[in-house]
C-alpha cells in the first residue's frame, strides 16, 4: 500500500483547523497531528460585508504557526491543501486576503462553495459513523458563517444545501447589549425562515432520514460537556447519542450561565463561550420542527473529507 503524509487546513468563519495524517487507499491510516485555533475571521462580516483587519491579522498569525508545524513534519507550505468557507467566500475583500496570505505565508487557499463544503463534510463524517447511521441520516454542519445540510437515504445523497446561517452571524446580530434570554428567542425566530426555505425545497410529503447527525464545534462541544470530558477525546464523540431531554437540560444549564461561567467548563474552550448559544438555538429549532428524539454527534467531517480528496 502506498502511504502519503498529507496536511489539510479548514479556514472557517470562527475556527481554523489543521490535520496532518498518513493516508492510503482512500482511507486515513493514522492521525499524526491535529490542532485548531479560534481566530474569528468572520468578525464584523455581517455588518460590513468585509473581513476586519483584526480578524485577518489573527488568521495570518495562525497560518504562520501552522505552517511551522507542517514544516516540522516534513510538509512544505506549497503542499498544504487549504480551503476557505463562508467568511472568505462572502467577504468583498476575501480574494484580496487570499492573495495577501499567498504573499505573506506562501499558503495557497482554495475558496470552496457551500455545496462542496457539504459534500466534503459528508465524506468525512461517514468515517466516524456506523454504516447504519451513515446511510440514513440528516447530517448538519454548523459553522461560523453557514450551516450545511445533507440528507442521505439508502446510502445515497438525496440533496445537499448550504444556508447563510452561522453562529458568528447570529451572535453578532442578536447578542448585543441585551440579556441572552431575550436574544435567544429572537435568534430562534431568525433561524425559522432558513429552515422553511429548506423544507419548501423538500416538499410537504418528504420523509426525513431516520437519524439526525451533527458535526463541527457546537455539536462536538455539547457532546464533550455532556460526557464531562476534562480532555477532549474524539472517538468518544463519534456516535455519541444525546437525547432531546438531555439536550434541553444542557441548553438550560448553559443559558443560565454568563460567558465567564461557561469558560469554567473544561470541555468549552475560550472563544466559543458566546457563540455556543447561537449553535444551541439552531439545534433547538431542528428538534422542534423535525421531531427527532435524539442527536448523534460525529467528530470527523470536512477535514477528513479533504484528506480523502
């Protein structure tokens, strides 16, 4: 078997993630290194339509650090496969920032569409799920600037959609100078039209897949908190089942905390203490509208899909 060591970079609106792994025969043989940094690149995008100088500078520092890590593992910056999602995709200065990164760091960034993002997330998520779940599920991937939904029936993708619905967007629009309890209700109302648009595409008589599955930061953080993890363990996230009642209890617990109090939870990292509420809102509305009784989490997703590409 021919093995290759590859590095992939996922540049999101809130988080930048790096995965280095040994890959062969369309599968990941061994994970060598993983890290992520919350850079909040999409900060202010909702208001200005532009990437902020502060966000771009934070991202450049992260790229420089991750480039050094890759070089330590014998991977040149020209061999890093880096993709950008909603923030750079939508920002008026997104392409100029991509060019600046190339000049300053030597990192070539490919901006992918929401549909590509959803497809790659599906490829990666299936690695961490039993075949029974992976072949009959509604998979969603909550990001900072967008959320992707993919429905799979009998192992085949029925449809895949990307919505401009993300935790940074919701947080910046609604969690401003008001109690989070009031903002929570407003965010729920803001989420509904996005899901109505998705449901109108499906039609009235659609049969939803058997399982509701979530990947990315909100879902994996909730699964880690529910298991009282002191240190994050990815394989305990894959396939973890959170019932609707368990979700409701965790939702109420986090809602009644301040940002500083949430930071005392070992499984909740700094930089996610505010946006976790917006992520909870999206899941809450999914439960209410689609009547699932449980949510299955999966750690793998876009990064793993990139590796297999």
